[in-house]
C-alpha cells in the first residue's frame, strides 16, 4: 500500500525545504536523520550525567557521615594485641609507639 502523497516540508536538521512522501517525515535525507539521531543520543547521555551529579550534590550530609561508622577503628585491634601480649612472653617494646597505650609488661616507652 503505497501512497502518492507529496508534502512540502522543512528539514528539522538543516532547514532545507524538501518533498516528503509520508506525513511523518522530518528529515530531508539519511545524513540529516543520522545527525539528529546522534545528537539525541548525546543529549540523552548528558542529561543522565547531569541527573547523577544533582543526586550526588543533593545527597544529605548525614548519609556521608554515616559512612564513617563503617570504617574499622585501630583501637580494638590494639586492645586485642595487648591482651595477647599479656599471655605471651617475651614482650616487644617496639610494637606500638603511642603514648596512650600502656605497656603490658609495665616497661616505660
């Protein structure tokens, strides 16, 4: 079922006037249709990227601070090592250089 319709249109890409054979034709050639398609894909990618950036910018500060609770603290491991040193001998003085930790053998730092 072909139609014999001939409609004068203006290309949405280059602005040239052309004769369309269907009522939905928007572009004068395959080259213009390809350019428009690639531009649409490019704009869609940019739009997705912009949405992701906006989500990151508007993310509440509390969520970012909550990530600190997921990190592992060193102090519990120090306590475990010191507890193990109480049971073991000989003691190593060079294990920690922190002044907040008392030496398990009672030796000065």
